[in-house]
């Protein structure tokens, strides 16, 4: 059970770790796509502002405007294709994440030639095996385990070329995932990671855009104006973009607003820190959602270039930082973590309950064995006495002696009564367990009953030289109960007080009234009990150890019977005991209405 539990914990850890890595990859892709989109929008916004400023020179700049519009169209188309390609890639990653959620072990088949040669060929399927490698890697001075799972072939066969560019996954099924001789598996195929036709279209349009951007904006304006120095000078004074300082070209509020929109479109609602710097790392603008920002973690810092088309160099850098990236990723895995934790708690609870039940059953078995041994000894004594007396009566001389025969007959009768009492006590406990014991509810005077029980035990008390002090102070001692079973309750308490006294028993019986109740106390100055023993005395078959003394007989049922009878009559039993100083049992019963 322990090995199985550890195995489940290991598999859950591996699964959660893989899911976290995939979530982090999706997060990184989304943030980078949002940054690129915002940088592109900022560049287009500036160009559109420039186009608006050039409307007064529409006739002279018509050709350049068409060129700029064509550039914008190409940029928009390229951006749209990039966006679509990114969405396809994200959709692919999400499919991959769902596949990892469904199966604990998912192995990508990186080489389609390997799939056609071995997995798709029944002749060589038996050569495929799953390999698990655990390597120790030193990262920044810290040692960590790097685990990897892959596919391999037992031997090399002629390669079969791939028939398509689909992405396939090898999924081991069943507990024998690493058994190279009897592995069961399934194959899952997805569309390619990238649309090759779309990639070629992007490359073609980017080449067209490069041809349109062969000259700078000022060169184009100069050509359109017939190289008129006045026109060129005017445009250079107010519109030459790449020479303007970044602080005049950037709008922090616009960048922040667009960045928040792009992130929300990609289901990222986490606060972030924003920084904009120029090429010389001069800070031009910043926006922080966190008052105390520590040194940025490289894995949580994302940057992109601003105005890439400026004279083949970027004019600035836009960076955002997510200090609580780990919390965001863990928040997206709340359901998974909760279900895994619940499963582990259920397994651990079941494991603990099973162990507890096994130990409890073992203890009960030992107690029942002791009970059977004690019962055998208790029954053996009267049976042996009856047997000896019966054999004596067979003797003609003893049978002829009337006095001796009568004494032997009395012995047989007394031992039969003793044997019957033992049997009746065991049957009473059985009836209590099955709830078949019927109690009478008649008026019973507890003062009279206590005196009667002491009188009936007079011979036993004299035999042990016991001292009994009676303090029957209850003025109203009548309760509604069963006289026979209440007398058995008092008898058991007195019997225990006698048996568990090291020397001559000193017993006190006391009754008193309080708030429509009667309290009956039976106290002794015997061997007492410790806390552990005190918590078990009402359990069936439990007996207090008496050391080297072997004259304390019984079944371990008396106090269990006392507790059950008192509770059935609506009362309670309270016990106070101190080791080597004695024990006090106090029974509380409601008075008869």
C-alpha cells in the first residue's frame, strides 16, 4: 500500500509539473504576441499621424502616400497572417495541453520517418520501447534532477520516408508503460505546428515590403518634390521621424491602454509593470502596478523593439514584467491542484483508516482471546468442583452418611448457581449488543437496594475482611428502573472494589440528591488506574493488569455492562482514579417523576 501510494504521488507530481510547463509556454507565447501587436500599432499610429500631416501636400506626395498605403496594407496583411499563425500555434499548444491532461504520459514523435518506419509498420512495432532518463543538472550553482521520456528502437532498420507533416504523439496505456516487451499504446495525430503555405505567403509579402522600404521616408519626399530644398527642409524640420526624440514619438497612455486590451484578448488579466527605454537605456516612461518591485526575474520579463523601420535600427524598447507570474499560472491550475490534493487526501485517509482498522481488529482479537481464556478458567472451576462432588457421592460410604451427602449436594447446587450466574452475565452482554435486553421501569429505592446488595455480599466481604462504610444521605432515593439490573450494577462495582484492593478492602458507599437526581458513589482505596487504563475500562473484554497477582478473575464485561445499563436508564457514570490511591465510581440517575 505504501509503494502504491508513493507511486500515485510521483505520477501526480510529474503530471502537475508537465502541465505547469505547458501553461508557462502558453503564457509566454501570448505575452510576446501582445507586445508585438502593440509595437506594430504604435508604429502604424505614427505613420497615420504623418499621413494626416501631409494632406496639405496631397498632389506632390500622392505617389508617396500610395507607397505608404501599400506599405501599411502589406504590414497589416503580414500582421494578420502572423496573428493567424500565432493563433494556430496557440490552438496547437492548447490541444497539446488537453492531451497532457487526459493522459499521464504523452511522448511527442519528433521524427515522422521514425513513425512510418517502426510504429506504423506492424513488422517492426515490437522494436519500439519507451525510455526514461534521469540526469543531474547544475543550474546557477544548484543541483536539480532533469527527467525525460522518449522513444527508441531496439535496432536500426531501413528508413521509410514520412508521408505527411502531421504532428503525432505516442501515448502508453496501462501500468506497463515502461515494459518494453508488452507495451500498449495509442497514437494521437494533430495538424502541423505551422501552416507552410501561410509561411511562404508571409515571406513573399515581407519581400515586397522590403522593396517598398528600399529608401527612407525623407528620400521619397525629396524625389517626389523634385529635390526641392525648401520642401525637404520643411519636412525635415517637423516630420523626419527617426530623428525625433523617443519622448515626442511615444504616448505612454496609448501604449498602456493597447497593451491591456491585447492581454485581455488573450485571457491575461494579471497586473504588470511597464517600462519604455531608448537605445541608450535612458528611461523615458514607466508604469508600475506594484509599489515594491524587486529585481526582475528574467523568466517573467518580456521585451520588444519599437519603431524597427527607423534607419534599420530600433529607436526604443518596450518591456513588461509580471512579478506574480507564478501565482497567475498556479491560479489557472486551481481545479487540477484541488482535484489532485483531494485524491491524495482520500488515498491517505483510506490508507490510515485501513491501518487503524487492522490494529483495532488485532487488539479486539487479542481481547477476545483473553476473554475466552478467562471464561474457560471461570467455567472450569465450578465444573471441576461439581465433578469431584459427584464422584464422591458415588462412594457408598459417603452416600450412606446423610450429613456428608447433604453437604456435597449443597456444594453441587452452589457451583451450579455460580456457573449459571457466569452464563447469565455473558448472555446479558449479548442481549445488550443486539438491543434485545428489556428493562422494567418500576420504582426502586436506591438506599434500600444498596443496603440489600451489601447484605447479600456479606460472606464475600467477611472472607476478604473488607470494611464497608455506608452514607445513605439521599432523602429522595426512588428512581424508575429495573431492580435486578440495578442490583447487578452495584454488585459489579462492589465486586471490583474487592478484587482490585491490594490489602483488606476499604469501601465507601454514598448517596445524595442534587437537582432532581440521585448520585450513588462506590469508592475504594485499591490499586487505582492511570489515564490510559481509565479511558478503556468501559470497553468490552478489557481488564486492568494486576502484575504478579493471578487471583483476580473475570471476563472484562462488568464495567461495560454497568455503563450500558446506566445509560439505558437515562443516567451517567463518572470515574475518578489515582494510581495506588483508589478509584471512585459515581452513578447519576434521574429521580422518578
